């Protein structure tokens, strides 16, 4: 697998994989709006110069250049900038402007892993671990010395993976009515 920053051409495949997580999170925005329009909103937002500047969309690609996994994150201090960027793209889709995320997720002092997802046909091949092992490089490029993430209390397999790679409890957190552990790792 080749781990690299996503290109604009990768964004539709990235969004398709991220929808797996959005389904699990049960975000009201995602559940209460037309799925095609939500997809368009995410594509337009992720292609924006603001996202290119403030977020890292990292992909694992196989030898056929197929996106097998995605790690999407950003400096926690940039969370508001990225949330505001979503609002700027509602005029490009057939949805009324509305909040995407109800609750903050990231701490300002970390490179926050918002999403990690592996295409189901590529699972159990170590792709998630490869993506996680690539994250310190992106955090360090942005001057950060900590990685942070949320793991759903109902996802013990993911929690075991994160702990095996050195992530430790920082605090409990509720996002969209789900209980999460906020884990951190110094790099």
C-alpha cells in the first residue's frame, strides 16, 4: 500500500468511505438530509483551498491506485475554521444551511484524527495500522507533538488497535449523543 495525501481526484472515493463512519455516528445532519446532496456538500468542501490548507486527508492506495483506506484529520485549533468552511458550500447544494457537527471533538493542542476508515474489502490487511503510523509525520509538519482521537465505547476492536499503538485515555467525551474515549499519544 502507498500512503499519501489525497488528490482532488481521490475525494469522491474518500467521501464514500467516510459515509461508513457518518452512518455509525448517527449525525442528525447526515440522517435528516438527502444523501446525494450531503455527498455533494462534502465533496465541494473537501476540495476547497481551506481544506487543503487546514486539514490532512491521507489515503492508502493499492497497486491499482484504488483508495483502500482514509485517515482524515487536522490541528485541533483549526476545527472551527473547518466547520465554518462547510457552511460556505451550502449554496452549491440543494440543502438549507445548517450545522454539520453539533459538538466540538478536538483539543487545540493536538493533531486530531477525525476519521479512520478502511474499505471493507481491504480490512484485516493492516491498512488502518499503516495509516495510523503515518500520522506523526503530518502532525509534526504542522508543529504538533500530540495525536488525539475519539473512539466509540461500542468499538472495542478500534480501541485495542489505538492502545496497541500507544494511545492512552485523556478524557471521556459525548458527541452526537454517543459516548467516546478521547485518546492521545505523544509523538
